[in-house]
C-alpha cells in the first residue's frame, strides 16, 4: 500500500498533511481527496479550497476543487428574460 498526503490550499494558506493515509492505488486516494474538498467547500471560509493529492515521494497525483461550490449566491432581483428574436 502506498501512503498519500492531502495538502489543502485556501486563502493563500497551505495546510500540509504530515500523516496521510494508505491506499492500494491512486484511484481510491483521489476519491477520498474529492470527498475532503467537497466537505470543506460547504464552509464559507473554505469555499475556494484546492486539494493536492501527492505521494510521499512528492508525485502530484491530482489537484482537486470542489464539485459542491454553488455557481452563485441567491440573486437579489429576479433575472430578466429577453427575446432573441
């Protein structure tokens, strides 16, 4: 089993994973990293978080962003509709 580290970048700050987790291959490690970054994005302070999955030898496996980040906050006014004809 290979050890993977999960480093988090947000608001110009890097939080380096010093412990990591063991996985049999890259796929499960990336899936775990995606779950982490999706959970972080639910907190407004971490909405812009990026997570790097790296091996202990320093190989970048994946750079992940959240799939959970809303595209925009609620609009103050309803959107206008326009005709294209």
